[in-house]
């Protein structure tokens, strides 16, 4: 009876994960393909800055593919050693690669605004392959550390997969088909998790937030200079309609950036710190809560490149033109068939 309850809980947890992540993953994949095709078809966008953004879109696309498997890392399953390592290391690598690419794109655009005179002399522009290695190789090396021995596989007896068997004395006795209990606690030691969260993920998010705030501050100063010059030319003391439009546009920009941060980063920060809190206290918590927080947290963060891409008309214009041509062709075909029928 207990075995049936454990199997039913595991199945319901996986169904909840797929019900949340499959629609979100599909939307992320299609949106990334939409922007990637727009960049590929527009030859004017074939330059180094857009290549960095293209690398980010590829990383985001891979994150969308791996999105259903990331919450599954919090579910105990019966897998072999190699399968368990792949199931945990590969999604973690894609997530870290996505984060490194996101930092690189923000840094490249940050330098473009802060120091435009030295923008074209950046090392990233002089050696683009080296920049790609910087954003893809360290995540792979760090995520692979558990496969090279930094894990809890030989730790105490893990019987999460066989909760119904209280007399289990070895992991190999968990099942008769050569599988063992696969849990993120066996793959990732606490020190590994703390280092990734507070040594990689949180500093990267704070760096992105800091660069974004610095850019908004510089933009505000430039806007004040423009308004001051405009008033000196017009010789007026009151703000003109053009100044009001500029201030309104800047306000909209600040609101859009703030809402994007709140919608995309805050859910992941909440999920990350809740997980750390339960990890420190070493207490069990509702699997449904963990699944919902992980799905919404990772999914909302994966939307950040889509916001950056869809907000740029240069990226979406070729795809829109293609869709418009297909729509016009379909209308002409249906109109011609109606005339033939008449």
C-alpha cells in the first residue's frame, strides 16, 4: 500500500511539472527561434554584438529545452549513476551557460554606453571565439565537478526512492534492476550548492542589476543635458512639448525595466533563497510548493532574453515581413478559391 502511495506521489509530481513547464518551454523555444531567424535573415545584423546576443538566444533556447528537466532534479528517482549524473549536470550546465551569456551581453552593451570611444577596441570584439569560450567553458567545467568526484554518492544510505523498505542496508538494494536512488543531495554537496548560488548566480544577477541601473543613471544625466541645451536654444524657462515627450519616454523606460526585473528576476530570487533556507534547516517541504516555485522561477528568468529581443524591431522585422507575406498569400489563395466557387 505504501509502495503505491509513493509511486502515485512521484507520478503526480512529474505530471505537475510537465503541466507547468511544457507550455512555458514551448513558448520560449518558439520565441527564440523567431528572433534567431530574424537575425539570420537580416545581413545588417551580422556583426559581433549581435553574435553575442545570438549566443544568448541559443543558450536560452537550450534552457527552454531543458526547462522540464530542471524541476525534476528535486524529485527522487531510481536511476543509474551515469544517468543520474547526466540528469543533473546537463540542465545545470545549460542554466549556468545561459547566465554567463546574459552577463556578457549586458556587459557588452554597458561598455557601449559608458565608454563608447573604446567600445570597438574591446577584447570581446577582437577575439570573438575566445569570448564564446569564456561564456560556455567555465559553466561546463563547474557543472561537471560532481562527475569528477565532488558529490555525495558514497555518503550515508539514501532511501528516498525506497521509503517503503526500512531494512535497506545498501544503495544497490534499492531496486533489483541495477538502479539506485537518484537525488540532487547525492549529486550536489551543500558546499557545491552554496558556491554556485552565492559565488556565481547571485553575483551575476547583482552585476546585471548594477549595470542596468548605471545605464539608466547615465541616460538620465544625458537627458538633463539635452533639455538644458534645448532651453538655452529656445530661451525659455518652461519645459517644451519635446522635453515632456523625452521625460515621458524615459519614465516609460524606467517602468519597463523595473517591471521586467520584478517579473523575471524576483520569482527566481525567491525560489533560490527558499531552497537555501530549507537546505540549511535540513527539513522536508511540500513537493508541490517546490515544483511551482522552481518552474516559475527558472521560467521567468528564461524570459529575459526574449524581452530584450522582442523589444528590438531589427530582430523581429524580418520575421514579421515573412509572416505578412504568408498571410497575404493565404488571403489571395482563399479569395481566388471563393471567386472560382462563385
